C-alpha cells in the first residue's frame, strides 16, 4: 500500500500550472461566454441559460447529435471486431505478424489534415488508383452528392486511420496469455468461440476499455477529416456536432458557440465518468475473484 | 495447413488496405502534376521534392514543426515526471480527482477550447509562434506522459528509491542519476506518444498560426489554391510522415505499454 503524503502535491505543481493555463482557464472562459450574448468581445451581456435552452430544443442540434452518435457507433462497430480479429491473426503469423503490426501503426502518425487529402486523391476517378478501378468496374462512386457514399468514405477512411490503435492494444493483451491456458482449453475440448470468450477476451478487456473510450470521443467529435471530405454535405448529411460548432465560431456567434462547446464537453465528461466507474467495478470484481 | 491459405489471403488484403493510400501518395509525389520548367505534366520526376527546398515557406514549416514538437515533448516530460512519481509512490488528498481531470482534458475536443485558447494566447503574445503550439498541446499530451511514466515508475521497487535517499541523494539528484536511467524505456515511450499526438494535431495548430510560425500541416493547407500542385502536396505529406515512421521503429518493442489507463 502506498503511504499517504500530501506533500506529493508539490511534485504536481509544474503539471498543475500547465494544465491550469491551457485547460482550466480556457474552460472557465467558455463557461462564462456561454451565459452571455457576445457580438464584440468587449461588449457582452448576460443572457443566463438562453443559449442552452435554444440548443436543447433545436432540431438541428438533435439531428447532428444523432449523426455523431451514428458515426461513433459505425466506427466502433467496424473497428473493434476487425481490430481484434486482425490482432488474433497477426499473433498466429509470428515474425511476419510483428512486422505487420508496425505497418498498421503507420496511419496513426499521418497528420490529420493529410488523411482526407490522401483518400480524396485515391478515389479521384481520373487520377486515383481506387477511383480508376471503380470506374473500370462500372461503379459510380460519388461522395460529393450521394449521402451514403460520403458516409462510406468517412467510415473506411476512419477505419484506415485508427485500426492500428485497436490492433496494437489487442495484440499486446493477447500476447501475454501463457500457452498453458490454450493447452488446458484444448484438453477440455473448448470451441474457438469459448476460448475467445473465456481466455482471450478477459485478457484484453483493460486495453479495450481505453480503446473504446479514445475511439468514442475522437469519432464523436470528428472534425478535420469530415470537413475536408465534404464540409458536412451533401445537404447536411454529414454535419456532425463539431462541424456545426465550427460554423458557429466562423459566424462570430461566440456566446452560442460557447454554449454548444459546453454541451459537448459535458457529454464527453459524462461518458468518461461512466467508463471510469465501469473500470473501477471491473477491477474490484477482479480483486474479489482473486481473493 | 489448410488454415494457412485464408490467413495469408487476409494478411495480403490487410497490407493492401493499409498500403493503398500510401502508394497513391508516393506515386503522386514523384509525378509532376503541373507543368514546370523542363518537366511536362504527368512525367515521373523528382521535381516536387526539389520544389520543397526551393520554397522558403515550406522549409520554414519543417523547422517550425520540429521546434514545436520537440519543445512539447520536453515540456511534457519535465512536468510529467515529478507528477508521475507522485502518483506512483504516494496517496494524497484529491489524487483520484486530479487523474480524472487529466483524463477529461485528454478527451476534450480541441474545437471546444479553440476560441478561448486563441484569446488567451493572443494576450500573452503566443500566437504565430511554435511556443504557443507546444504549450497548448500539453493539454492532451501531459496526461498521456503522466500515465505512461507512472506505469513504468510503479514497476520499479520502492527499495530502489530508499537506497538512493540513504546514500544522501536529494530528490532532483535521485531523479537525474537513478530514476531516469532506470525507466529509460518509459521515457522513450512517453516521448513517442507525445511526439506523435503533437505532430498530427491540426485544430490548435491552425488557430494559433494566423500569419507566421506555420507547421508542416498548415503549410500544406496553404498550398491549396485554384490550381493546386498535388504532386508538391504529396511530397510534403511524405516528408511529414518520416519522423513518425522513425519513431515507430525506435519504440517498436515497447509501443503497447502506453495505454494502461490510470484513474
């Protein structure tokens, strides 16, 4: 057990000062803005919770919230099972698998504004490899004006970008399983699914929690990539929460933008809270299981 | 043995999926996409790479990117190491709340804080300089540095500290001479993740560089005009990938240690 010593706060001073400057002060500023009507920054007047009321009752907010939730669900629904499956496969592939692990990590280091540039040139029907192939096959791929094509492009691009994160973490968890577990399961005649459910899944749950959390918040608030692909179109079909917020800031509607920002912040923090509680419960039940 | 063939096919499909956009980018980076002196459009050439070094704005952007990222990594390690030590070795009032706050800031979407950050940084003269970007990226990198370093410090037995203190080492002396060498791989992993997350971020980098101090990402955005030289864009994209690729190679054996969630 670690000793209790409140002087440890002294060691936190540099970190606290930094976080106060770049995190806490801006957050309090947003909170303050969100209760004001602001045209110029030197002339603000108090409006109370008016912005919040208009957001909560706005159909446009409900629609973009639904789109963001759907996008997160699609991203997680595709990337999580696919990432685990790839990790299981790479684990069996030995040395080649370790090299492939480095390859799937490559998209993680591509700057975010380059990713849509790369994908748009890939699906360009005149010069892109995939675009030319689809044209040759007679597929009329039109991400500009067909809503579900825009969605498909976004989900595939996001999967390309983030699959590596799921794979790396699942791989790390899986590679720590002692071979004796699998041998024992084989003797007991366990099916492939049973081995996954009772041996492999528990080993990667901890890593999967952080993957789900990071993937949820990043896909829920997708901005750079979605904006570059179709700027929220066609016809608002991919206007996610953050794109709507970007519009507000560009329109100099700071009070309303701040209230939107606070609402998103609260949604994200609520999700984090749920995750932390779930992680704690899992840890506690694991400890009880060992005792 | 029968299972080998589907696995091989799946591996090839996966490699193809990951490599396809990269192949497209490399291909275009070696293609002249606009007519230049002595090179016709569509020709395979090194013209795009030569044009990068002919443009002072692009060369500056390479320097700006490296300066702000290295500064950010240094800040995160210097502020993160004592904090990580505190969490690894002691319990104290509010420790769990502090960690929750760190997690909340780590996942706060940059677009939420972009406006007040701009106003705040403008008052301190931190706009248009790599220092501003280095500071603001601590918002999501410092929590990561603390988590990673904490998990590596916690793996070092407590007796290690006590022996050093009995030998008469002060806390800073212990950090420099004993702790840092003992957790060198952890420092490397923390530096890797800070480097990568800072290198790829664009929302803060955009709002904090209005006229000057633009990193690679923003220099590429500035290349988009009514007649964009896509070959040049792709050549710059390839350049922007190289440091990240080098980092992946350096930390390949430790890469998964970074994501042990601490609350």
